[in-house]
């Protein structure tokens, strides 16, 4: 069982889109996949039609209460499962102020046995939810795009990661930076790849060879609440995520 966190404290870099498409594609290839939505905004839950109402148990009940992950998990399709988020998670920082709060998610994940991959979507913040994800994780994947190669943001991410590695999870590593919403036709496309390489070397990691191109199909699919591959399996984005999974599994 491998636990992967999709993280970047910037919003709009395709964390949620990547979690959905990456997980969906792995499931299609026969792996049993659990997606965990840790963003209080619940975009991933919305995407898979698993939005919480007042009755639903969610990751809030897992992290701030006594629920097990299995008790809040929905089956999406063959091999694909989702543990939904809840707006109440926005208050987790206050509610979790007990000893060991960094380990809440790890404890709940450690008892799961049936999954090949667990993929965690995180909020655009480096608070307790992201720290819980990093503590429970084998590997971080960092989606990033043109507008957001700010050195400051990467230093903050690196610091959080180093902190978690030092105190909570010595095995934490970064799988790589995934360039998303990329347009190979623009003048700055080469500069973007160079910047990504620079950030990767600062973080002691690599840039994945595959990049995810910009395509309108992403927003159309999100609007329809279907994964891109089901919306249009021939779209460039759909192809790019398949290529990414090929590269990832190599
Ligand atoms: N490859 C892409 N091409 C075009 N739009 C994209 C692509 N990936 C993501 N988007 C759009 O960008 C926005 C942010 O994506 P999202 O996955 O929600 O990012 P995050 O979770 O990092 O905030 C969404 O409106 C989404 O539809
Ligand atoms: Mg998101």
C-alpha cells in the first residue's frame, strides 16, 4: 500500500484535478484506489458527486471524532473509493489541539489493508490538515503551473516538509513536480520548464517528464461532474494523465 499526497499551498494548480485523474487512471488499470479529500472546500468530493450533507459522515468525523475511514468511504466505481471532505474540517486546527494531533490521519490509514494506493488531496494551506497528510504519506507529488513558481512558496513547502520529516515521518519524500495547465505553444513554455527544474533541484527532487496541457475539457468535465476521461477520453488532458501514470509506474 502506497500513500501519496498531492500538495502545493497555492490554489488553482490542479491538485484536485490531478488527484481525480491520477486515481481514476490507476483504478482503471486494476489497482484498488482510495481518494481522501482533505480540503474543507470539498472540490474532489463534489467532482465525484459525494458532497456531504448534515447526515453524511466525512473525514471530519475521522480526524475530529471516532469514525474509521471505512465508515465514511463511498464506492465510486470498480476499484475506486472516496472518503469525502466537510466544511467543518476548516475548524480542525482548533479541534485537534491535543497531543499527537499530527498523527490522527496516519493512525486511521495504518489499519487499512485492502488498497494499493491511497491518494490525498490537500487544501491550499500548510496547516494541520496538510501536516496530517504528510505524516501519513510515503510520497508527495507537487502539481505546479506557470504562474506559481514563486520561490517563497516553494521554500515554505520545503520547510513544512522538512519539519514533518524530522519530527513525524522520517521516510517522507517528494516524488516530483508535475507541470500542469501547460501550454507548449507560448513563448514562456521553455522558461517554465527551467523554473520547474530549478525548484526541483532545491527540493532534491525531479520534474516529471510528462506535463499536463491546458484544455477546456477539464472545466467542462468538472461542470458535468464527470472525470475527464469519461467526459472525453481523447482530449489532450486525458491522454496526458495516462502518460503520467505510465511514467509514474515505470
Ligand atoms: N489541464 C488543465 N487545463 C485547463 N484547466 C485546468 C487544467 N487543470 C485544472 N484546470 C482548471 O483549473 C482550476 C483549478 O484546478 P484544481 O484542480 O481545482 O486546482 P487546485 O485543487 O490546485 O486548486 C479548475 O477550474 C480546473 O478546471
Ligand atoms: Mg483543490
